[in-house]
């Protein structure tokens, strides 16, 4: 079957769909994946066809970080400035990539694939790595404010009932907060296409629900349980991990550093390309020194390479998480869904420094699971607070055991395989 996956966004938004695409290709499907041009090599190196879209992921992250916080409305208006201008070009790219497809898998960021597939009469399957599309009383939408990682259990007590009500209502609130700022540029792009029509005022989310079409949720049931009230067309598959290529080898000097002393703490903020990279570096160095820990600094787009480092710290560019995280005492990162999944799978205590959007949700959930301390938001971060979080993550035997046990359960899952099985079942039925 010819399958097109419509993805877009930062690397964390794209990589889970590369993993899903690899799984579909192994099952015999012909897979094309849309994404920003920066990720073309990531996709083609895995044997998938690639179709570029216009979004600049680095510029998008930079704008979000200008005043990034937990405020959903500010996040949504900045997202409009990022996704709105290239909407016409992206819509045409999605349409070209989907035209010959026999099935379309659309992501949350690449949601225009839902519209394109509907216009072309192609079976479509939603695929998401965080709670957004399907409401539940058990946990809130990942883009809404969350003060605790505890899940709502309405039947237990009055507080649980209120929490469950908030959780259920958080989905339509977040969906409209995300959609309304983008409604004008997205609908303008749709009006320019002769084969399409604009979304209604309420946007695509009502159409998602009314269609009762399949949705694949790419997270572990041990992290977010599958709600018993969800319909059969909604499947929680487990995480979609893109492991390192079989011929990849770690830098020898990194191996020597890790093996030369007690396990270090890894620190890296992924795509969070802040303007004050040198200031962040100094803060991280001081925190590690206060905590008395060796450190591996992952430069990434976070720019953690702008300072001279002492002997107990090692700076490296990009290292696969599935190799590094099992070898460290704790993983400090921004709390992106994919990075959080990787540190939990490794069984490594996790310290999350959320910058914006759903990172606050995952930080709270990690703490709620007992796999890490409470998150330390970037806007309020100090060296002392980060050092305290690192000490809590590494010094609590119970927390280390809970992280280890959760990692075992996640490693026993095969989310990609389950997602492929569900996709084939749904897509064949729809055809």
C-alpha cells in the first residue's frame, strides 16, 4: 500500500513519524513522509521517500522561545506566526505528496493532511504522540496547564471528580485556543485551492470527532493509561522509537569519559535554541558543580558548547538517546514528548526543564510517576534549583527504582509494531 505521512514541525515533532514510517516500510508498504527540508536526510537515510514542506523548524523554535511559557494563548498566537505564512505552500506540498497515496497518516502538526485526504477521498488515520485529539476524564490535554502529574480518577472522591471534569473540558478549550489564531491564514490557503474548502469556524477538531476515524496514540499505557471509555477506533500503541542505525558507533573519547568515573548526568535541551546559550551553559556548569556530578553536555541546537569545560564535563553534539541515557545517572532535558519517552525507556531518573507547550505536561507526569522530581521551568531556572533537582533525581533510591521499573515495562512494549497492525486493520477496512 502507498502510504503518505504528513508531518511537520521540529525534530521532536517529526522523528516519531519517521519511526512509524520505518515500521510501515518493514511491513511492505511504500512510505512517503512530509517534513521540513532540514530533516530530509533523517528520512531518506531510513529508506523512506521524502517530500519537503516550507516550515523552518529552527526559526519556529526561536520565536516560541522569545517569551515561551505555559500560557497556551501566547503559544497559539506565536504558532500562527510560524505556521500561517507558509500555509498555502505547505497545503500544496501535502496535496502533491498525498495525490497518489492509498492511505494517509496525519500528525497533529501536519493536520492539513486530514483535509487533503478527505478532499481526495483517501482513507486517513490520525497519529499523535500526546493527548490532544480525544477527550477523556482520566488526564488533561497536554497543552493545558497542569499542576500535578496525578491522573483524574472521578469515582474516588469529590476532588477526583473535579479533576476529571477539568480534564474532559481541557480538550475543547485547548483545541479552540490552538485553532482560532490560525483559522484565518489556514482557511485563506484552503480557499485558494480549487479542490478544497475552508474549515468551519470551530476548525478541524469537530470533524475529527464526527468522522470516528482511527487514531493511533504513540505513548505507553504505563505512562498514560488507555481510558476505558474511548471508542474502539482509538488505539494506544506504545511509543514510536527511532533507534540508532546499526552501524553507528559512539565517539571513543565519549566512551572513555563515561567509563573513567561514576555515571555522569546528561544535560541537553534539544531544539530549544535560546538566545542566551552562553548564559545557559554557565548555569548548567554551576548546577553540576553544586550537585557534585560529572556531566555530558549535549550541544544540539541549544548551543551548550560556548564555554571552556573542566575535566569532569564532556561536550558532544548529537548522540542517540537510546545509547546515552542508559549510561547516565540522570537525564536533564526540556521535556519534549520524544525525549521524555527515551529517558523513561532507559529507566533513568529524569529532570525536566520545560520551556513551553506540552513540555510542562510531561514534566508533571514524570514527577507523578515518581521517575523524577518536580519540573524546573526554564523561566524560573537558577543553578541552585537545577542542582537541587539533580540531587533529588540521583540521590533517592526509591525514585531510581521506580524509574528502573518503568523503563522495563516500556522496553517490553513494541509501539511501532502495534501501530502498524492497527493501521493495517483500519486502512484495509476503510478501503
